[in-house]
């Protein structure tokens, strides 16, 4: 089984000699507002091995940003165009503005899409953080709304949270995913699920790789919900919310079925679990890492369970999007080269 998976990976990873690079702007015609949907028309169709530079927009309205203190000339024209140009019927049920979907030629259910995150750039020099009535984790403690604009220093890569507080910037996309199974219909962009989506995993910075199970023809990848930085848990429901530009390479693995999203950084393997119950989310993440260690590393289930306990880290990704997010991290350095 392992040998077959390795052979399939080798055959699939080799990019075509004609691999291309595309650029996808965020426009009223190229965004999916608040949902992942297997029936959405692709904004772009590419081949396995191609690279796409994806421009994304922060999840807030021009009016709200201006009321919070952003000068009108500093609101992105693309954000105004999307708010003016996307009809109400095409919005929701969630609030994220996601660029895409991008179809990968030949992708079909039972495949795995490998997404290599090569580069992430800040698109604007500010972010916002906000909470509202009934949102966040401490809803009883903060029964009101607040938003603040936070300047970003793109030269020093820090956020000026306060005169005496600087936050190091580690940009990542809060939402990256593919279409869910067709039976899900227009799936809300807020709760992460088997298609990925709003995972809010701060480990998925440039240099990381995301593996997503394909549930619909073309896979239909989307990205958005840019974060300049975030703490694990994202406890007030937002991070340093901003607009980002990402450079992604897409590799299609035919016949390599994945039960759940997983990821790799240069240093670690990451397995994920999502559920409205935090304990169940943890069980899913542990079982997904267990399956990975058995399948990819040839471990017995007993040894894999023990390894997770003595050397794995269980971390809460986010607590605030109905489905809680948990990930299990195993350091690659534990495994000696064979």
C-alpha cells in the first residue's frame, strides 16, 4: 500500500514542461462570498503543476473600515468594487470574501490536491481586529461590539498594537479550501470541515504545504480571510485581519484518497480535526495523525499512539467558528532518514 502511494505521488508530482503562472485578482466576477460550493463556476482553470498568484480581500466593508478610522483613499478600490458589484443573492451564508474558485483540470473525488504555499505578501499597511455581540469565545464578558485599526510595518514586519506593544507578523490565509461534497450545497465559509476552509491555522505560512481531499470535479480551490498574525484559539473571533496576496503551486495526486485535510511545514507534520465539540475535534485530529503515521511512516497503531503522547503537540487552532479546530503536530526531526 505504501509503495503504491509513493509511486502515485511520484507520477503526479512531476509538473508538465509547460507549467504556467497565472494571476487572479479579486473582482465581483472572481470571488465566492461567504461559501464553498461544488456547483460554483470556476474563476480560473489550470493544470496540475501550474502556479497562481491570488489576490484576496479582508473581511470587512468599506463603510465599517472608514468608521473605524481608515481614510477613504486607503480603502482598496477592489474592495469597493466587490461590495458594489456582488449581488445579495450571491452572498452568504458566511461573510468571508474568498477569491476563486480555481479548478484543476482532471481533479475528481478520490484525488488529493497538494497546495504549496510559496509566498504571502501584505497587500495593505493596516489590519483590523474586532468582536461583536454574540461572537468570540467570551460572549458573556463582552456583550457589545468593538473594532480597532492596527497599523502594519511592512519593512520591520511588525504590527503596532500599542505604543509599547509590537506583534511580529506571520501572514497566512485563515481560509483555504476546496468545494465540499455536492450534498453539502452552498456551505457556510465560517466553520471548517473536511474540505478545509476556515481552518485559521497560523502554521500555514509561506513554505508550508496543504493537502486537501478532492470532493468535487475540478477540486475548486478558494482562499481568503487574510491574517497578518493570530494567536492560537483566535478567541475574540478575529485575528489581525488584512488583505494578502499569495503565490500557490497546485499538484494533483490522482487516486491518492485523503480522508481529511493535513499539512506540512519544513519542520513538522500537521493533522487536523474539526467539530462543534472540542473533545471530538481533538479525537479527529489524533486519529488523523494516527492514520498518517501508520500509512506514511509504516508505524504500528500502538507505536503511533505512544509517539503522539511522548512527542506530539495537541494545539487548539480556533474556538470561535462553530466547528472548533484542533491540530496535532509531530516534528519531522524525530524520523531518521531511511
